[in-house]
C-alpha cells in the first residue's frame, strides 16, 4: 500500500502544435536555479530539448518512441517512464511530459491522470499557442477546438512577432475563444516561451518532505516583485501563515474557487488533529495527509496580475483558527478530496 503521507511529484503535460514553442518554453523553465526536473519526450517530429539542461538535473531524458504518447497502450511506455522518474532517489520537483505536435491535450491529460504509478499527481496541462499562426492553423472553425477544454494554463507565445499596439487584442482574442469552452483556464502571454517557472512547479530548498522552509516562504513572498533581471514576467505570490486548526469548509471553498488570477495554491493546514498537504493547479485540488511533526499552517497562492490585498485577506480568513467543533459536512468534503487524490 502506498504511503499516503509521502510527497507526490506533479506531472505536467506540455502540449501545442509543432512550431508553437513548446520546446523553447521547456528549455526556459529547466533553467530555474536548483530545480530538479524529469523530462519525458517522444520521437514524433523534430525535437530540440537542451540535453545539457536535462542531463544536468536527471540522469537522462526518457524518450518515448512510436509517435504520440496518447497512442501508447495502458501498460507500456509512459507509465514505465513515469515510474523511473518517480524514484525517490531522484528527488524530483516535477516531471514534464512534452507531447508531440499532433497530440490532443485531452488525451494526454487523461493518460497522466489515470496512470497507475505511485507518488505522482496531475500537475496541469500547459498548452502553447503561436500568437501569429494560431487562427490560421489550429482555431479555424466556428466552434473553438476541443483542446481548449483540457488546458489549465494557455501560453500565447511569440507575441513579439505581433505589432506592439496589437498584442493586447491578440491575447484577448485567444482568451475569449479559450473561455468559450474553459472559463477557468489561466491565459498568459509570452515571448520566446518565457513564463515564470514557478507557475509550473516548486523548487525544493532541502527542507523536510511536504513542508516549506522559511527561505522558501520568503522566496514565495518576494516573487511578486518585478526583478529587472528576470527574462520573463514574474508570477505574483502571496503567503499567509497561522497557528491552530481551521474549519475545512471555507478552506475547500477557496481551493475549489481560487481568487481571480490565482493559478496554483500550495500549503499545509491543520484540520482537527491532523495536518493536510494541499496542492491546487487550476481547478484540480489534490490533498494528502501531511507527515507527522508538521509545523504552522501556511498557504501560498501563485498567479499573475493578482489583487494581492484581496488574496491575502481571503487566505487569512480561511486560516483563521476554528474554536468550535469541526462541522461534519466539511470533514466529509475533505475526505472525498482525499479519496479523489489517491
């Protein structure tokens, strides 16, 4: 039986048509300092992952031959690669699956979500769009393409190839089409695939599994500052810490309907006599029992263009200690989330 307090590794699907900039984005996020990232690629089409970045963090990239990963049988290919990279000895922060240009995000997401590999969790679907060619090659029909429905994060890439005065309109046009099918998708613009890696995964600072060190909390809190040395638009982050057990009902409400602009929420919270580890990506909520000895409550919300005062107020509200007995309805909701997270 799997250890339900063991840390899990997010598996992020990276999708997009050939030429949209998937590999460029991947090479960019692999450069995050101290990050240990596993990469799974396939051999369909021409790929140019920076092997130096990958081999510097993992022994070697795992290559899936035979085309699109969504065509692999249930018992082979992807699960075998995921099992190799989920080995605790590698101590990975995330696994990124770069799908071929013909892969449908819905199918890729399904393969990951229903994988039988232990110690992993679905980390979202990042769909990369070519801002110049997208409406000539991908979104060409009256109805929006089904791929929008699976994406948690849509990256509208190559905005530098559009006149500066037209970029906001181009971004709004894509956002409007995406939200016809997926009102909860997070849409961001990018140049040369440069998105803040912290939208995708965390960097382990060497603390205990399932916990965040004070240094990591400080890094999260300061990430909203627009450092002139960043070569991407930095994500905003809000961190709140408290003591005492909280009411799970309002907390789950927040996790299932995050504040505007929030893409990820992570943290550990005391409920009753236990601590629980929460990870939210888009609308997906993953919860497990935290390891014994977990300290104070903390939640970190990460996103773009946040109203930080509003986000902080909402996090503080749900982390307010509960003086009364925990409501049974809230505990039932928590237990359902735990069951779904197995």
